[in-house]
C-alpha cells in the first residue's frame, strides 16, 4: 500500500492491504490504530484468546499472521487504550460481519467467485443519452418467503430469466444458520427463524429479474447493504462498511445476484453512505481510543440522526471512504453509486448558514474523479436538496463530479400540486412550470423515493387529492407528467402498485392489492408507461439539451392545461395534460413555435404546414381504470387545423401523441 497516499487521502485500494485476507497458510490481519497501546486478534480459531499483533511501518499499523485462521472464521480486534482499558472492535475493513445482535467480523475469500458479465461491463455507460428507469429497492421488504402467495415466491418464479452457462453459484451451500458458501464464508444469521425471514441475494434476483424485465425497469437501486445493527436505519447507519449485510446471505450470493442482473441487461446502483456512521462502540466510534474516523467536537461530530459524522479533512478517512466506494464497484461490479445526504457534506451539518465544508467538498471532487477513472461507465448520483452550484459539473472543471443530482425541488412542488384541491390548482399552476426555469443548471434525476412514502407523509397514491376513485386518474396523469418531463426516473418499489400503506421495512409489499381492479389496472398502466419510455428516444436522448424540450402551453392557469414537445432530433412526442376535474373539450393547441403559448421568442418553427399525430397513450383508457376504450382510441390519428391541434383532454388526464413521419 502507498503509505503516503493513505495518509494524504489519495488511494482507492486500502482494502487490498488492511483488513484480513486468507493465505495459503492461515490469514494475515492488519489494522490502523495509531493511538492504541497494544492490539490483539481474538477469534474462533484461538478460543477467543488474544494473539498479539505487532507494530509495522511507522508504528501506526498493526499486523499478525495466524496459521490456524481460515475463511469462515470469526474474529475481532482487542484494542488497548492509554487509560488501561480495552474494547473489542469489528474490523473496519472486514469483508464479512455477523448479523445483529452479534458483531464479530469473519474472514472471507474474495477470490472465490468468478463473474460472467464481461459483455455488460464493456458496454455499460452513464446513460446520459439513454433511458434510465430506476426501481429503488429495499431487499428485505419487496417480498418475503414467509408471506404466502402474494408476498412470497408465487408470482414471479424466475421464468424468462437468463442464467447463462458456467455460473458459479456456491454449490454445496446450505441455507441454514451459520453455514458456509463456496468461499467458506459464514452466513452468520442469528437463528433459523431469521434465516427464513428474507430471501437470499441470489434468490431475490431470480424473483426480481423477470418482474423488472416485464415491467420495464432497466436499473435497480439497492438501499445500503453495508452491515448495520438497526433494521429501522434501513442501512444508513452502518458498522460494517465493507461487509454486505448477512441478512440476505453471503458475499458470493451478492456477486451472483449482480452477475444475474447484468446477464439479463439490468444495471445495479448501490446507495452509498459517505457522511456518517453508527455510534455502536464495537465499530468505528473511538476506534483506537480517540476520534479516529469522526470529528472530536460534538457540534460537528454528531449528526442530526444521532450518528457520528466522518471527518473528511483527515487523509486516512478519505482513503477509507474512497476505498470503500471503489470496493463495491470493483469487487461486486455495481454500476454506480447513489450518495446519500450530500447536503450534509457540502455544508456543515447540512446548514447553509454555517458555511461550506471545504474539506468535504474537495474530498467529493477527488473521490468522484478517481472512481470514474478507475471504473469506466459507472454513474454517480447525489441526493442534494440545496442550491449549491456545479454538483453535476466535472470535478476537473470545479464541480463535484456527479453525473446526476436528485431534483428534490421538482419532487416537492409536483407532489404539493397534486395534494391541492383541484378548485385551487389555478393558483398553484406554476409549481409545475418552475422546474424548467432551473432545469438545465444540473443533470437532474426525478425521484419518487422511499423518503416520500414513510413517516406519516403518505404514499404517492395517497397524496393525490380526493377520494379513493379520484386518486387513481390523478396518479396516472402524474406519472405521465413525470415520464415526459426531462430527467431520468426513479421510483420506489410499491409505487407501481398504487400502494396505500406506508412502507414498513418489516413487512413485504401488499401484493394482494392486485386483486382489486383499480390497482391491477394501475399496475398494467405503469407497465405500459415504463415500456413506452424505454422504447421512445424522444423521452431521453436529449434530456440535458435545450433542443430536446419545448413548451406549447404553460400559461393555461384557468384550465390547468400543460403541453410540451419532447424530441431526440427526429422523433417528436407531444405530452398534453389536464389536471383539472373538468374535461377540456375541443382544446386548441398551437403546434408551430411562433403560435405556441409560452414558446421562446426567436425559436425556429418546427413545422408550419399541417401535420398529423398518432395517439400512443392515454391515462383515461378503460384497461387502466379510465373511461375511454383503448381498443378504439389506440393509434387514433389527429390532424392539425391551421397549425394547431384541436383535442379533447379528459379530466385529470394525460395524452402522449407522436408526430407522424418521425422516427418511431
């Protein structure tokens, strides 16, 4: 390991030196604990008695080789402090860890699994000029094996999933508690009951892949997988940053999951937490008896969530976090990282009035640039609700170096609008036009994430104004607005079901909702909308180019009508919306740029002569719970009159029309 690079925060491969790695004879253990008086290894191989470690290099690192240690064995570091006390810690760089309430690390052979996804890895890219439709997933609550026919494995059984030849699947692995996979790694679940509470990583993949392919999602974003002691933290307060949680199985099972996704043409993004860590005293907190990973002062060291903030000014912490990010990308072949709570890195404690945290900003710039150089084709997304400039600008040009920024403003304004009584939506009309006033300042991703369906906020369908029946047409129109609006897409699992119950990490989704006609129709609607999105270049090729979007109606306050064109330079898609509770009959929509309401002055005319459009999708079709016959309306042609379309727009309705003669 480059020691100077480690201390100055320049390396991305500290995990290849630190931690524990099995050798031909035994295993080598290394940890960084500069303030420790002495350090020992205790584990299942020495009867949990101390095997002393020796200081190496400059005296800040500790090392030993234990001939009896092997893959699958558990261990901890016993770190003696200057006051004569000691504390037993899991390995900060450990590749495996027990499930709560236990907390030992265990030895993993990270070379045991061989990937078969080279074709995917060579062609993957950041999707800026391609479709990006993300299904955000909590692996423990999508479905569970003990949830019966609806929440269990009965609905999607792996049909249509490509496994590929030569897949290494951990042959000989048992699913019981404390068993080992092909790498000799313990599953480390606490009991047989807990082992059966969740699907294993690769089992989940076999259920998810056919569902995602059928319903039109091309990427999955997994909520954080680092080991964490509290289920309710959802993985955002971690103790094992290099340890895939044992809730869902072993490292090899996770690798096989990623492999299966890639061979079926689906990318995987991991939610990564570079801001803070869990306070549990067996993990990073006060690791060597001092604030080694965290700030020593409470005012900046303790986060709003009760966790510890990483000290991003310290080179060793930078190397730890950079190496962790690189580890998930290189060792597990994840295609990108969504980084949580970036606002709390940009500003001290996430508060702009306290000023910019320059050290954290420079860390993000250096890390993002390095990750992109080391892992071609990955995508990096930031959850940031502030107006800090240049989040998606290249780090080499002074930006933070992310590919995408979550558009929290769009999300909040949009959901506020749909909560509003239709009688008052004219007043709030421009909540839905405001996003395009700032949109091109960053590369935005439009999120309806897990954060919007918990803690009393209500689910997406529940947020719609009105009674049960009125919520569904509004939700269908909302999603057509989302998918037509520039920006990549993300939806949390269950949104596609019109899920009424807020998300609970302890329960699977309510799949039985699909036995109700409106929910089943909504599910079918989302399937068609997703597939139409993936198949329509006009909706994504020029997401971040002003030529890809043009308003046609953005001042129809009284009617609550909006319209715009999306294009990839050849195909043109017209998106038309009526968010009032009254059908807009014979609505006249100018199409040419000089006539269109709200068109930018000086914009060239797209087409002066009469043209025709074909109806591709209506939110009001009967097969989705609406009132109009899809069989009659699908493919219906509308011709302009005097440069304008005259069209009926259903109440709480949305229409997609494609200009004839363009590329289909």
